[in-house]
């Protein structure tokens, strides 16, 4: 592996980034042409809005294309390095990231050049690690462990701002974190951890393919943050139909249908009041958009949301349950919670039996609210954990502390393949040494 572009996930992410830029430019061009045609025909329509939308799309696409070329140049000339990272900002959608240098003596404050939605794809967690390729004095590419998705970052300007951001990162323990294993470096695990009251030196663990319970549990404990207040109680899925369970209604998409219906009703009421003639085209356009959203949300509810909610309800009430030890980690690709499951008996050296991605139970602003208070513990698995006769993936609902957690995907059984080991190392990047 001679450069960062040799990583398959990095090359794929860069290709997708460039294609998105091309689509934006194309869509902007079509929108501008449509605005010009509508304006030339004299048809009453919000031409200025159409032209503004086209200009914004073309500008965003052109800017993304420039960044894609810059990323390709940097990724083709350098290699990935792994760094402890802290996201710093006024909200969880921070636009600044502080990396610790490989030698552990310096902090690199960087400004992220990305929308909030794209930044959320790699926002570092409480014990976050990011990959970096570039020069911290000129700019470079950030990615979660694995090499994609990609975001451009540049050095932060202003000495006073840099000092304040670095101080905040240091207050969160950035300089005291263990050094992550480098993507191209040899594995040399020497960290000393304590798990379930037992002190273990990871360098002395038996060598095996992939992380074991001791390493994953230690990472989960470092990553754990104090939980917010508990969620408001909801109906028990074992006693009522699925549509009476608040979280399952959200999974099915019922709130989206109700919101879209409310907008349709508001637009209809405005139309019945006799709006000014100049506002009729705008109201017509808005009405078409909200009606399309209502139809789409109803279609999703009927074809995907309702069957998924019913499947979850059946799995949650299936018996008998199977106890498993769990380790709660967070996927650096989006920050979603993931349960890594182990046999109840097996000690510190046992390898995972499988993993299960979870739907964040909290509201959009605090998605981790409602997750288990403990990063390790026992989960009771309801539902089938083996393949169905028709070859479909299994579906499982874990119960922890007396309440169910809904899965974001099927249960994935450990199969010993390199892809499964790579996924575990993405969830808990291997460590080399503890920082001084």
C-alpha cells in the first residue's frame, strides 16, 4: 500500500464524492434552463426562486468538484495516519476538530469544510479516532477509521481561537488518550486495562483473529458518557399492538405521515381563504411539494414502515429469550450505536459471537438518550438468530434493563472473515501505547 488511495474504501468514497458533485452541477444546469424557459414564456411562476436554486446547485457542485480534485491530489501523495480526535464546537454539530500528533506532543486544530450532515458522518465520539492524510499546516483529508467517507479540513486561523479550541480539547483528555494503531503499522498492543474488576495487560492476551472481549469492553468504558434523563415511559409491546408503542410508530414512519398531512391541510386552508393573485403560483408549487411528500410518506409507511414495525413487535415478544453479554460501541460512520454480543460464559479472552446495529432511541437532538446506562452488561435476545428457510437475514430484538432496543438491521453473526474483523476494528480502533 503506497498511498491512501490504495485503500479500497477511500477510492470508493472519493468516486462517490465526485459523482455527487457532477449530479449537483447537472441538476443546477437543468434548473437554470427551466427557469429561463419559464421566464421567456411569460407564465406566472417564481422564476427568481428557480434561478436562485439553480445557481446554488451549480455553485455547490463546482465547489465540491474542486475539493474532490484537491482530495485526490493529497490522497495520492500521502498515506493514512490514525489520531485521537475531539470535535469542538458550540453544539454536537461541531465544525472544528482537534487531532493529536503522532508523537503525542502537539495538537492540531482544524476547520472542517463540510455541511453539518456530512460532518455528522465522521464526528468523533467521546473516545474518537480519525484518519488523516495531508499536512496540518496546509490542509488535508479526514475520514473515520476505514478510510471513508471523506471530508476536507484546513488549519484553523487566529492564534487566540486556536489556543481556546486546543484548551477545550485538552480538557476532554485528548493528550492523555492511548495511541491508536496506525493503518500501515504493525500491531503492538501494550495497553494496561481493567475490565470487570480484573486487571489485564492487552499485550499479554492470547493472539487471535480480531478483538476480544477485554479490548472491546475497555474501549466501551472509555467511550461511555453519562446518560441523560430516562425517556418517557411507553406502552409495553408485549401487551398492546405495535401501533400503540411510541417508538414503533416512529420506526414505521407514522410521525412523518402526520406532519405531511398537517402541511397539506395548512396549504389547503390557505387556498380556501382566497390568497392574492400574485401568491397563487407560489401556493400552487408549495401544494404540489407537500402533496408529493404526503403521498411518498404514506407509500413508505405501507410498503416498508408497517411491515418492519410488525416484524420488530413479533421478534420482541418471541420466546424463549437467549442471554448474551453485550458491549455497547458507536459506529464512527454516523455515530450509530452497535451491540457487540458475547457468550455469557467465556471470560475476557472470548471473541464476539455477533453484532447488532441499533436505532438511536432518543430524539434527533439527543439520539443517545435512552440507551443502556452501562457500556457492558447482559442483554436478553428475542427473535430468531439463525437464517430463515428462505435465506433472509435473521432479526433480533435485545431487551436490556427491562425495555427493548430496536435493531437498525439484521443480526450479523461472526463468521471469521476479514470483513467482520475489519468492522470490529472500525468500531474499536486497535491501540498501541498509552499516551504519557
